[in-house]
C-alpha cells in the first residue's frame, strides 16, 4: 500500500532560523512522483515542487530546498532563513505512475509551521 | 488566467438540503478532482474526472455526485446534505502529461446544520 507520513504535526521557529520538514513515503512502485504543497492561513493550496523517482538530485529554489533520498524513502523540505510569510501548513504527496488513468495523489496529513517574529 | 475558481466560497445548509458546487478551470486541463479537507484527516479525494463526460469515484464518494459536461467545468452535488459533510471542499485540475501536478481552487467552506 502507498502511504505518506509527515511525522511532525507542528513546528514553531523564530524568524531567520532554518527549518526542515520531514516526509517519508511508502510505495511498491519503481516509478512515482513526489510533491510538496503549501497551504497558507488564507486556505488555498499552492503547488511548490514535483520530483520524479529517477531524479535524486537535490533542488534549490531561493530559500527552499528539497532533499530526495530513495534509500530512506524520504523527501524532506528545508526552508533557509525562515520568514513570517512561510507560516503555513505544508503537505507532502505521492503519485503512482502505474495506475493508468487512476492518477491519484496520496497525501500526508501536513506539518503546520509557525514562524514567529 | 484565473486558474481554478470555485463557486460559492461559503455556504450554510440545513440537513437534507441539496446544493451544487461549481469548479471551473481555464488551463485546458484534462483532469479534474474534488477533495474534502477535514481536521486530522488531511485531503481526501471524493471524485475525479479524466475527461469530458467521464467521472470516477475516489476515496470518499458516498453522498456526492459529480458531472463533467464541459472540459472546463466539474460540478459536485450533494443531494441530501448531512452534518458529516461539513468540510472545506477543494477542486483541482491537472494536465494529463504532468503526472498529478495539481492546481487547486481557493476552496468552499460548507457547513451543514
């Protein structure tokens, strides 16, 4: 069965601290995609990144970076020099590529990040 | 581009009433989805559609119906609302070649009393 676990329910940091959000996944498939989404207090869900299972290269986008490690089935998300605007719930998700038209995302329960001034 | 829009943003229903939530996207996406989000439960897929005229059940389809008469619209219907359907409903869409890179609407907060 496929599963996404975000063990950290809530994290609180002070502005300018670095913070890492953990994501561990389970899948029997050899080809899959991993995603991160952000849900700020306003409620909308914002797509951040998509990663395929063949590409283990880490990715950096400004203050955001992602560490994909197939050996530990993890896809962790780090925010460097956090800002108050980073306060949000962050969701990790997994997509099975072998399900034909059944293209569903398996979602973690989210990590609520509070960045305090 | 407006992206994905949802109508209405808020609604209060009494038990047994019916309503339809409308989702529209202007990105020419083939796939569309309806989710509900509840505290402690995360996002759960209700129904989805891989193209105009086709729909399929997700994880929690009971009590809901959907229709995809036009490519850009995906309607979610509640025939007889129940308090258990109090939730925030999100619509999403994705391009068929972009493996579930889903783009979400702003959500509809529904309360059933």
